[in-house]
């Protein structure tokens, strides 16, 4: 999850689901609606809205929100998140902290941030690595 990774597709639905299959629309719509409700300062987005080339017509907050939606819809076992609250208003941070905690209940969440997140996240629920950390496999 990063606002720096370009979105694929021409519309919101394609960008968050990697698909054009109609059967995936209901779940995608539910996730998008929930994330938008937690971020009232961001403009409304519908699944059929155009996003521009690689999402270039969207704000940083909209890009990040769609990246979270994509992560929630793909159900990967490991989620890497770069600057989890970047692009969001201060009032929305508790909402996003709760999203991270929920994600961490059934997958590994690794957060990269130059800022301390302990005020929002319990250290045991989300693993935070400093920006200059190196990961080797």
C-alpha cells in the first residue's frame, strides 16, 4: 500500500480489483464505500469513475485510499504499507489505525514510516520498520 505505486486500469473498479468481472463489483463497492465513509474530507468516488493515467487525476489521499481498497480485496497473507497515514486528514487517522489493526488480525502487516505510530497502533498488532530498514530474504 503506497500512494507512489501507480494504479492500473482506467476506472476505480479496475484499479482496486485488477478485474472487470461483474461478480467482483458488489464486494469492491462495499469496501470502497466503507473506506470513503471513514474519510469524509475526500471526494466521493464510484466504481465507474475514471482515474486518469495511472491514477494521475486523483489526490494523494484518494490514491492511498484506493491502494488500501486493493489490499483489502486481494486478501494477501502479507501487506506492506508505506507511510500508512500519508495523504489523510488528521481526523481520519484513528479510522485508518483501526483498518490496520483489523488487517493484522488475519495477515502480517508491515509498516514503513519515518514517524512513530505508537500513539495509534499497539506495537504487537502492527510491525513498524524504520524507513532506512533493510529486509533480506
